[in-house]
């Protein structure tokens, strides 16, 4: 048995006790009463500094994320930036972090966060005079199975159009960079030069020095004991030293985030997780090296390993059945005084990973252990942080839930600072929006998902990934019980929604792949159903709002770039940012004079609601906005026989002459009152039915019974996505988001620059139009084999990167792969040939005229014109 193994099994508790005695300094007792001041003016001295009783921004929490935000805000020129830390800077998760830094992230715009962090850390010491202990030996993600090689190729295709330095390298190159590896199972590696590790304490102190240098004030110890909103949208921040009136507050309190949120009525879905890493003594083979080893991440072994001085540092991620949550802190709060303490280690949990690490890096077998760190890191249900303004409390922002706070700190500090200073996010980061969670995010759900996310740290990252812990939530549609045994379900903002349906003989279940998999055939069957007969889809996850009141029309004219529909009509409208980028796409129907129904995507529900509520407050509009998302179920009925089926159930005339496209009517269907809008995101003849939630199952069953002779059946969101791409329909979050303007996205039809109202972003769009576009959304078809585009693939021409796809699918109607893609305007002409990178190959592609398949309203109009 190895010395490493023996040390773990026999000596670690003694070593750990010695380690705690050295590094785990208990927080000193703070006598707040002796530090209070009399009066509340800037001339008062507190903690050796001049006390501020007013601030633009008060940041609560002195970890690396909070201090980074203070640094960036002050550097951007914001006056009166104040940071309050309850004990001392870095207390919490920062001080004991392993300090890993990497350019890599599977997400698209989180790559930007990592990139900005590393570029800041490279220059921070020169800027502030504070050493940061930044090592950049690079990192390698090890692939030791064929599917892992596919995963690396998949990520390369999504990275080439970013500035991130990243390369797929051979086993020979891996051995050259990390000569201590056992290469028996190594097939390939993903190499990021410039990756490495940084000392978290030194980093935070350098950021703090920079923040002070640019004028920010940092107070500690300064516990926030109360948060009180004022009538004008500001906050009174209470501390033992006095109260600060803040224009906005930012919760950056790490594993105290729930407690701070609870002061104003929020139960933020964050939970501390026990994470352990082991540090060895000097390893002779490591000491003998001439250059520092790159960080390795053994994906199958689920651990990271890096050089620490002349030894090694090894940190695993246990499976969900072995990992430990500190769930008592969710129930009872963080113990008073906890800040720079650690948990007792439990090495039994990581023995499987230890054995795999010793096999991959054999010198570990004879290494002596000197330190073990077992400390709390904060997780959210999906492992991503919660960053930005929070719906439901004006001028309350969060920067919490960081499982990887060190690499996120620099980039997130800049992201939030830019948003606060300019009034809009600098780029799209909706995957980190704090408003992606809601009341459905219960504590049992949080615990189940945090366990799953920790255990899934290094699982294969497939496209169309689903994770099943904690599901279903209490957010299920009225037809969920009827459909759950027939469909492969997807998860959307707490809802279960069918992705595709299986029949007898189908290969059912969730079987992810980087290539065409078990759903490919059934989705084609569903597309044929909608094109030739009639199908029903559950669209309940849509976000739904009712807007009414004296100023409702005025408000919506300010928020949206389209004109408002007349009573009984529907249109597609877009909310833009001040610089003219697409913040949201919304379907708007005017039900009665001054009463509007707004429909948005499931993932945008509270994201869009917050934006609207902010404008209501800023403009003092006399309106009422109600979130009716959970009150109303939605069924889509689409296909050439949709009218025939619905007509059987209603006295309302459903004919084309009586019920026109984009019209809305209250109707009775099977004796149940509901609203019907003639619209379908498949592009085929169809209606969306907005039904009281309690009546949804009855309406669904009546429709299915009425449509038996027409061959009615179910279809899911995969088929809907393929059909919408065939019709050239753009999707929010793909073709349009806060990284794009509506003109380059081809949304000109919906943007009314000549309307009287001064909608948000109008002036910016006029300027963009006058200057001309540099890129445009194009429509491309591809020559593929068993792989189809997903979106975010790199586009090449003559060996150079020229653009990226935004979404893609297989067109079952035209029997070819297709995608939307952003290309330079000079490459957007029909017939232009390019290449799309997928799984390590560059597939031929060509710009074509959109759409591949005409929509039903267009076909009907052309038929009438031809007859005339």
C-alpha cells in the first residue's frame, strides 16, 4: 500500500488538527459597542476611517467577488462606493479556496467572465503594487474515453470564435507538458495556456488596495444588521456603527447570502457544500522539474491536480451519494462567528478519487500529506451564480452562489460594474440571472439539485442535457399527469414540458449523445404530423403577464419597439436596451381597451417582469402588472386539420375569414371559457389556447377525442424547434439577445422607428441604422452525416474564423441540416459557401434564401393571389 494511501488512512486526523492550529485562526470577538459613533455625518471617524452616511452603492460582503465589484465601480468613476464586511476580508469561502483559474467554460458568455478575470489578474500587481501570487502554467483537461474526446471536440467548435486560447492536443503533447502522467488511458487533452492558480487572499487584498486607490471605502468589522427600503427606491443599511443611505445594495455575502436576503423577504436558493482538497509535502520528481506543471483535470476521475510549491495539491468532486451538504445552515443559519474555520475532514468520501489519481499520477503513491482543507463553498441548484438586479425589490442586486468565486471574481466584478454604471448588461448572461429561480425553488429541491450538481462537476457535457434530481417541482401543467408516461420531459423554469413522445417500438428514455440519437426518428414523425395532420403541444411554461391601467398603453409604447396591437389583435414586440440591443421578445395581445396580455419565454419570466417593473417605477406609470404564469395553462394546436378539430368543439366560427391570423377571441371550447389566439410557432395553421389551469386537462382530453378522425397526436418542443427553423423564425436567446441588435437579427419588420413614442433604444437604433451594419443573421444549409448543428458552432472560410451559428436543427421537411448564423455583411449573399465546425470536422455549408418552408399564412395568401 502506498505512503499516500497510508497517510490518508492513519495520520490525517492528526495532521489535520495540526493544520487547523496553524491556519484556522478563530475570528476575534468584536466589541461593536465600543466602536459606535455619535451623530451620522461624513466627519465622524469609525474604524479609523471617515464614516459615510450616504453612498451610490453599498456592497455587503468582503470576499473576492464583493471586493472586485468595489474595485471596478470605483475605477469606473462611481463616487461613494462602500463595502461592508462583517469580520475580515476573505472570511468565508475565499480564504481557503484552491485558487484555480481557467479560460475554459462550457457556457458561451461565461467564457468572457473567465477571460476578463485572467486578464485582470495578469496586470493587477503592476496596477496596485500588491503581489497576487499568480501562476500561469496552463491546464489540461484529460480525455480517457472516446466520448470524452467527442466532448473536447464539441467544446472546441464552440470556442474558436472566442478570444479564449484553447487547443485540442495529442497524448504526446500532454506527456511533454506533464511528464509525470501515466499515459496508458490518455487519448487527448484540452489545453488552455495561461490557466493556472492564484493566491485568493493576495488577490482579494490587491483588489481592496485598488478599490481604495480609486476612492472606495471599506469598513470592517461592519455587520449589516438591517436593510430597509425607502419610498424612493433607496435603502437604509443599518450597521452597529450607523446607517448608510444607499442608492442600491449588492448582496455578495457568499454562504451568508440567504440570511442577508431573508432580511428583505428572499430565500435565496444557495447552500454550502463541503469541498476537500489535499496538499502533499515535497515530491522529489516534482522538485526536479525545470518548469511548473500545468493543472490537470482528470474528467473520468473527477478531480483536479496542480503543483503546490514542490508538492502537489489534489481536489476531488465526490458523487452525489457521498458528498456532504451543510443543510443545517439553510435551516438554522450560519453559526455566529464562523468565518475562517474549516470542517472536519472525511477522507473515506474521496478514496475512489484518490485511487484514480494515484493511477494517473503515480508519484502520488509515495507522497506525504501535510495539509487537508475541508471548507464550505456555495452552490445554487444549477451550479451557476446569481448575478444582477433581483425582481421584487427595487435596487437590490445579488452576486452570490459562486462555486468558483476566484475565477469568476474579476469578470463578474466588471460585468456588474458596467451594468450598474450604464444601466444595461454589457453582454448577455441570462444563465446567471438571479430571477431564473422563483417560489417553486424549495429547500428540498435546492438540496437535491446541489447534490446532483456537485456530483456532476465532471460528467460528460452533452447537448440538450437534462438532469433529473428534484423533479418534478410543484410547477406542473394541467396535462402533466396525462403526458408524463408518454414523453421524454424537459425542464424549463421549474416546469416539466415534453421534448418528444415515444411510441411502442421506439427506443425510449433519455439517451444523450453528440450525434443523432434515439429521439431523431420520433421527432421527424412529429414534424410530419404537424405538416400533414394536427398536433397538440403543451406550452404552459410561457411567462404570462396582465398589464392594465390608465397608463398601460403609454408604458408599453415606451417599453416596446413595435406599435401596440388594437383590441382583439396580437403582435410580436421587442424590448430593447438603451444601446439598442434585444432585451426580450414578447407576444402582446390587447384584450380589452387598455388591458394587455403579454407572453414571453419560460426562462425569461421574472427577467422580463423586473425590467418592466423598473420602468414603471422610474416613470411613475399608473398601471398594474400581474404575473399570471401559474394561473393559465397553454395548449398549442397546429396543423392543416387544426381548424377542423377545434370547430367540432365550439360555436365560434373558426374559418379563415372570421378568425384571421394574429387575432384573439374569447371562446367556449367543449363548454369551457378560454382565449384563443391564432398563432403557431410551428409556422403552420394553428391556435394557442389560454385556459384556466384547473380546466386544462378537460380541454386537452376534449381536443384529443374530437381529433381522432383527423389523426391527432402529441408533439414536443424538439419538433417545434425544427419546424420554426424551417420557417425562418428567430428565437430569443439564440438569434437575438443582449449581444445583438434587432436590425442585424433581421427583425426590421417588428421595429417601428417612425412611431411617435420614444421607445427605449430608439435613438441608438437610428444611429446604428445610419452607420450601417457590420454583420447580419444569415440562413445556411449544411452537408452533414450523423451530426446536426446545435448553435454556437464556429464558422470558417479559407482557414479563418468568420462567424458563428446561433441555433440549428435537422429539417425533416427538406431533409437537410440548417442553421441561423451571424456572418460579416460581405459574406451574407445567397450562394456564399462557408464551413461549419462540428466534432472536429468542418462541414460544407451555404447561405440560402430564407425560409426553406413557407408559413401557412404565406402559403394561403399566395394561393388566394394565384386564384385571383
